[in-house]
C-alpha cells in the first residue's frame, strides 16, 4: 500500500512533468522518467537519450505552432501500488491560445496510463502511454 508521503510525491511527479515541459525545462522533464523509462504516444521512446531528443525537438517547434502559452493540465489522478512500484492514470488536456484568433484552444484531450517506480527514494515514470481516444477500463489502477 502506498503511504501518504508516496501519494504526495507521486502527485508532485505528475505536476512536475507538466510544469517542466510547459516552462521549457527539458532536463527536468527527462528526469521525471527512470533512466530506461518509456514514453509512448505517436511514437515509442525509450531511455534518456531518446526522451531528451523528443523534448528538445518539441520545445524548439513550439514557436511555430498554432497555439501559444500551451499548458498541460492533468486531473482525476488515480494511483495504486506499494512502496516500490505503482500504476497510475490521469486525464490530460492541453490548453493554449490560438495564434490566429487569440481564442482559447484545447488542442489535446486524452488519458495517460502509467507505470511508476521508486528510484533512489524518488518516484519516476517507468512507462507512460497517452491515449487520445478513451482507453479500456483495464487501465484503471486497482488496489
């Protein structure tokens, strides 16, 4: 069973993942993952080198994107596990402002399914998969 401290640390990891990406801290974003961590979205990336290449390219491309001031918003976090490993899921929404119209834009909504691991006392993503469509109910972590 996860302790209160574990739950708070995991919640902080989810927030840190969003903040580091949105504020351009590539190293901080990569550090949210275990050294051999996997991120699966449109492509599957494994390990710090591939993760770093992905985030660097995404941050560089932001200036030419259709929206500005884009933020990742996670909500409805469910996490279950023990003091070493855990499974988590949350909803994800990207919010920004359209460059063309100055209106609020919601370019992405979806769900993350996560495997987490404690590494040297810190919770990290071992594997993170994003779903744009509703995923199967089997991703819901169970006690």
